[in-house]
């Protein structure tokens, strides 16, 4: 069952890297306590990562993972750092931290952020993370289709759609493809090639040969294998 969060409880998270000693644990703790006092919030635990870089992934931060456990144990609604850069100096890492906590209904906060700015930033990072996952899944599916020789998008010139939505060579159009690539290899521009195709009586799929169509034919690299 999900933990029921108490918005009057927070866990303090401190991070001190080996090359950033200006932000001492005492200073960080004081700033977090001031944040909590202004909101009538109690700090129920203090968790700390020493010698940890701001670009370190959440799972590799013992202190951060302990903060999550403490928030669960005390039903705390917040994990709070003194400043945004105490959480991370890497936007992608911070976004990942936000996603991990968002799924547990924990709010990641920084004492130097105004609440509205923080909420907008967290929402933006969470939404971008979700969009990135969708893009990654889509790319993986399309790449798999291409490797199998399946159609992705419209049927390119020089091919037709065969069984199983696989691209197969179209002999008549492939003659045009060979001509386009040969003329391009000779240094002809796309507009001149389009005129050559028209003069030779080759029929385009559309109303006329367009230089962009010729460029698409010249640039297209088919997946393998093709029949």
C-alpha cells in the first residue's frame, strides 16, 4: 500500500562533495531548518552524502537512498536540500531524482527555491522525463522495424509494399534510382537531375519531378535484407 504522507514532516538531505567544501553540513542544516520553520514543518531525519559528486546517480548515493527510507518510515512528504545544487549539478540526474520521488508521492524541495518556482520546475522535469521515455520507446520500435525491413512511414521511391508490410524492390523504379545516384555521383544538382528524369520520360509518383524528391531518392539507404 502507498505511504500516506504527512506534509508537516520532512527529511533533510545534505551533500558535501570532495571539491566543494564551501557549503558545510552545518550551513546546509541551518538553511533547511529555516525552510521547515517557515512552513510549520518538522525535520524528522537528517541524511548525508559525503564525497559524492553532484552528477552521481540517485541509486549510487547512500545518503539519498537513506532519505527515501526515512521518509517512508516517518511518512514524510518532503525531502529537502539547502540549495538546488546540493541535489544535483546535472539536470538529467535531478530529473531522475524527481521521478523516483514523484512515484512515491514525495516532494523534492530546495530551501532556496520559492514554492511556485519549485513546483513548475519539478513538473517540467517530470514531464520531460516521461516524454523522453516515450521517444526512446518509439525509436526502439522503429529501429526494430527497420532492421526487419518493415515499412516505417511512407513507401520510399524504388520500393513497393510486400507481404507482412515489408519493403520489396520495384524493378521499374529501381532503374530511376540507379540513374539518380549515377547523375549525383557525376556532380549534377538535384534540379538538373529532375529535369533529366523528365526529359528521359520517367514518370514521378506525383505531378512532376521535384528537386526534394530527387534528393530523397539519392539519400535513401534501404534496410537489409530486401527482396
